[in-house]
C-alpha cells in the first residue's frame, strides 16, 4: 500500500515525538480522575481542565457543558464538565465526531498493583502501566497528537473534528445522552460520522473495527398469591405457592443449551450471510482466552470459535438473573413467599424490535401461566430497553477505518461486534443518524478495569498513526 | 357421663376460686418476661422465680436447670432457668410430664393494643386480655391450680407430676433439648406420658387433642458454573448458565397444584383409614377462617375442609423457598450468577423416613441434572431434618384426654395434627419414647403472638377442670 507524502511525514513526526507523547501520558495518568469516589471529584475537574487547556494550546475551540449536580456517597456533587472541542468548520470537509472519556476507574496499590497506579511505569516489554493508560486517557490524548503533528508539520487536517470528552463514563455517563440529544440539531448538526475509541482489540495480534451491539429487553414477571408470607409447615400443600408457579414459568424461557423457547422470537433475527461467516473465520481469538475469562470449562461451544462469537454478538440470548421476594440468604428458612418477581433479559440483535419482543414474551408467558391453573395472580412488565445496532460495513466510515488499519498495521482488522451495550454508541446513532464505529487503540489484555492496567507503547504510537490515517482515508474516499 | 365425687368436689372448688385464679393470672401477666429482648431478661428471671416460689408453696419440689449463657443483641446473657418440678414419686402411680413456658412475646401498647398489654383486662364478653394470657402463662399456672385444689380439698392426686417450665420458648428454646435428652434416664426415667399445653383449639367451639406433626427435610441444591459472576451482554448465549439449570431442576419438583414429582416419594405415606376420614369430617373449622389466614383466594381445595386439612397435616408437601446467589434486589441487574443454590423442603408424614427422602430426592435430581447435558457442576445436600410424628390414639394417654374433654365440655374433641413442627414434642417423644400429646387450653382466635392476646375466662376455668380430669382419667384407665 502506497503512503502519501503527508502521511509519510506524519508517521515520521509521530515516531520522532514518542518521548513527548509518553511524557504527556505520564502527566494525565498522574491525575487520579476517579469519577466514582466523591473524594476524587476535584481531580476529575483537574483532568477536564488539563484537557481543555491542551486543546486550546492546539487551537481547538472548546466549550464546557455542565450537566449539573448529582448525589453520590450521600453528598451533592457537581458533575464534571463534558468538554466539547471544535477543530475546523470548513463546509467542504467531512466532520468527524470523536468520543472519549477522561475519568478513570478507582485504583489502590494495595489492590495488587506492582507499581503506583498513578505513576506511568515503563516496562521492558513495552507495557506502559498506569490507571487510565488504556481506558481511556491514551486514546483521548492520542487524538490531540494527531492535531498537534499536523500543526507542527504545517499540514492541513483534511477533515473537521468535533470532540466530545466526558468525565463520568465510569459512573453512568450522567448527562451525556441528554446533551447529545439536545445538541443534535445545533452543535452536532454538521457531523458526518462518529468514531469512538473506548474499547479493545478482540485479541492481541491485530486491531479491530467494531460494527455492532446487541440490544437488551429486561423483564420482571410477578406472581402474587397470599397476602403475606406464609409458614410452609402450616400452609404447604393447601395453597397455590407463587414460587412454584414462577419457577415453572422461568423454566419455560430457555433451555440449558441457551435455546430461547419464546415462540417466534428467532423469526426476525437477520440471517447469517456468507460474508459474515468469512468475518468470523478470520477473527483473532483464542478459545482458551474466552474460557479463561469464564474461569471454568462451561462454554457451550468450547471448540467452535465462530459459534461462540456468533452467540455472543449476533444471536439473541436469554439469561435468568434472579428472583425478588423469595428467600435468598444462607441457611434455611421455611417460608412460602407471598409475592415473587422473576427477572430475566433478552439480548437482542438486528432485526428484532424491542416492542415486538415485549409482545411475544408477554403473550407467551400469559398463556403459559393460564396453563398452570393457578389461583395466584400474574403480571409481566418489560422495559423498553436498548435496541440492537449494527453498522453498514460498506459505509465510507468503515472503509476508511479498515484501510487505515491495513495501512498502519499491514493487516486487515477483525470486524467485531459487542454482546453488551455501549450506550453512547446507540445515542450517537439514534440522535445523529450517522455512521458510528468503534476504533480501539488498546489490546484485549490491557486490563482496563483491573490491576496493572497498561497500554502497550506500540499500540499508543501506532494508534496515533491509525487515528490520523483514518481521517486522511475519510477525506480521500468519503462521498 | 357420670362424675365421681372427688371430681365433683374439684369442679365446685375451681368454680368457687375463679377470682383467685384470675388474680394470679393478673400477677403473672404483669411480669413482662419477654425472652427476645435483652432489656427484659431480668423480668424473665423474675417470672421464673415467681413460678418456683408458687410451686414450692404447693409442696412441689423444684430444681433449676441453668442452660448457661448466650449472645443476643451483642450482649452475653445468662439464659433463664428451666424450672423442673416434682410432685409425688409414688411408684404405684403413673407419672405425667407436663411442659409449658413462662416467657412471652414482646408487646407494646403502640403496636395497636386496646389496653396495656401487661395489665390483665377483663372484657364484658369474657376475654381476659394481656400478653402471655394464653401463650403460655394461663395454661402453665392452670396446672398449679389443679395441685392447689386437690390440696385444699384434701384429695390425693392420683398421678405423680413432673413439671418442665422453660423461659426461652419464644426465642429458640436454647438448652431445652439438651436437657431433656441428658435427663432422660435420670430425672425423667419414671415418666409414663407427656402432656404439652402450648397450642390452641382448631376452631372456637370445641377443644382439640393434637396427635401428630409433619416432619421436615430441607434441601440445598447448588449449580456452579463460571468461576465468577459474568455479564450477560458479554457471555449470554455462550456459556452454560447455572440459573437456567437450577430453574429447570426446581421446576421438576412440584406442580402448581402441589403434586410432588419426586418418584416414589408418596410410596411410604400411610394410607388414609376410614377412622381418619371420620375425624376430618367432624373437625370444627371454617374454611373462611383458613382463607382469611392466607389473605387471598388461593386455596387449592377452597371448598373441601377435609382435603385442605389432610394436605396440611397428613400428606407431604414440597415448598420452593428461594435461591441463594442470584440477583434478588429491586431493579435490573444483567448478571449471570456464577453459583446458585436452590432451597426447598419437604414436609413429611408417617411413614416417610428422612434418610429415604434424602436418597430419593438426591437420586432424582442427580438424574434430572444429567439429562440437562450441562457443563456446570451440581451438588445436593439434604439436612437430616425433623421426623414426622403421629401418636397412637388408642393409647391410654389419648383415651384419658378425650374422655376428660367429653366430661368437662360435653363434646368429643377435635383430633388434630399440625403441619409444622413443635420441636419439644419430638424431643420428648424421641428421648423418652413415651406417649406424647398436646392438650390446649386456648381457642384458635386467642391471637397468641398478636395484639390484644387473650384467654377466654371460660377456657381458663374449664381448662383447669380439664387438666385435673385428664389426670384422674389417666389414673382410672392407664395400664
């Protein structure tokens, strides 16, 4: 693949400034911007201010969005600002929205860290260890070095950028969705595509581009019998027991091999295409890594990578989470619970519709309850949960990202999806109706929320090149 | 029924001393001997001392058994003494062991009492309202008035008595079982039968004699899958979920109409005899009272008194109590619990054997788990729970009690059983291997653990006569 002169200069500049980028990463890791601990809240603000100052130094126009206050640890606290940055407003260029977050998970050396979590520690094997290195400070500032490099080189950035950096991602992203939705027709009206760098490679040998998420529909079904809990000695055998009914209903939802028993639920699942099968065959994943993350040999398709990942990403699943109202403590209690609520959820995929899922589940369970001939009362409530999402891999946003990976890493990226939800992705998708993708910087083994979180130096430096190349590719191919 | 001269004198004496008995009941109700509250512990001791002094006044030889200390409300507390009384040791007479308790449930006027719970309040309808009036101070001191009346009349009591009055019944009877078992061959070696007055009539119009209890076998079955809880978004559909397996197994134990699905479990249930059917037909019970105690129209046999009571007392039942390890709180959590323990119990009846129940349940569930083809691990543990018990209605102990009811009340008593367990009954039965029965003094609507607990004056006075008559009947017919 030929590299244009501007990109060749950009790569050389990035390589030459490695020490500068690492110094900057050390600076931000040293600010313990833990969003989930009231005591660290000033540090989150400090980190937001650091970022804003650095953006201003680079000529990025910034504004702060203040989502207001919230209550945490019994205190009313000011939420950290969402820093919005605008770099370029040329109507002839595409505008790329970039999302990242500047808050981090908590970390204590006593948790088992091999070094101070707030001091970036360079390891001989290239690991740069420190809290926030990979989640998400490395990727966030990586975007800034793309801008900086172009300025230093006197190169014009071929796209406009719109940065959205929040400080509450690890603690529920309070205020973010509202802001994106409210600014869809103002601040974000010119956005042509969205890039999120807050996830990880599937494996450790090649980058990925993430193009889909499962949705979720969460259900509470309640069986109410007696007016109060009863003693099983006195009433066992004489009254319809809500637990018995509920357990029967919960047992009719899914089989031990994961087959969903709700009639019609699989009807709308998008059929697997040959192109998709090809994607799954090529994925960089070791089944033993997945098994290690489960910690036991309980994978349903232990020797089938494709089936395992398809069931994680592109087929629905149904999980039984628990029961509210029943006995749950250690020991023995001889209670007949009066009212019990079974909790379960369905992870949905295109082209399943949350409303239709709700209807099918409710209709089925009501019919199954009727078959029980119980005198208890039954009620089911479904949350109107998150929709599933899948991006169009043929959109220039994806084509650009894939080409950028090929150019910088010399390999075609894994095309991955996620089994769970990443709310901001869906919010951007829904509010702006533009192509969204996830382009990660770190590896699967970075330990984002664990001890000894790291970003490999190679991922950081190549990651900066990747992000810049992606922008050039967009400019080259976007329609 | 003819009444002997001594009994006629006894009845006349009891009637003449009504005011004295009520004064004494007022005295004991005024001592708030709440065993479950550390602050009231001195009052429990005071009540024990009152009882001992009163027994000594009547020539009953007493001794105190001190069970030791226990920890409650964070304090180490001395357990109140079990007062043992011996009245008569004539080897030519039968020795009747009598059990009762002198502690009471807590009571606050602010709970909704219409009068001070510690002041015996005489109502125009004959109710004597006060905490402990029926549970169990009225019955306990009723026994003493039988002794007192015979002394005053110069009549010889035709049996020996062995009293066992404890002060921790409402708070777990700590130390009682150990004492009974350890003294079986010493203090209690001459006991010929046991009478417990700590329960209630089935209804409100006629007394009962209670001759059976269901046993209980409690089970914990555990399904273990992943090494830790998993996120359903990331792992749903790829791994065997312990909750799915457990719910399937729990659903194979009992049907919504209460039919137990464990093979062979009904094999040992003693067949219903014609004599039994006759007992059930005559029982004084109003189905609307049972429905009221459930608080909802969920009775399986709503219009069938016999079926309802047979299912409570003389058929086994299986109740599902809950699950440990699963999500149980309000709200939504998308967890795949790693290890879940289902809790259920079987109420057993003669001639079911706890060991055999354990074996059948374990074998069945292990086979059902194997059918699930799950890679999770399964384990079942059964407690060696309480045995079922049923007394021989033809034993002279029962014949005497039934005749005594007929003599004092002019009706044949209800012959009742209990669906739950009353541990002291089984302990006496097992440790002494003598006939045990329950001969209650109060009515079903006395509200033993509720506000406005009462003992009807009529029940108290006739109850004293009943207890005395029972002893005379034993002397007349015991072999």
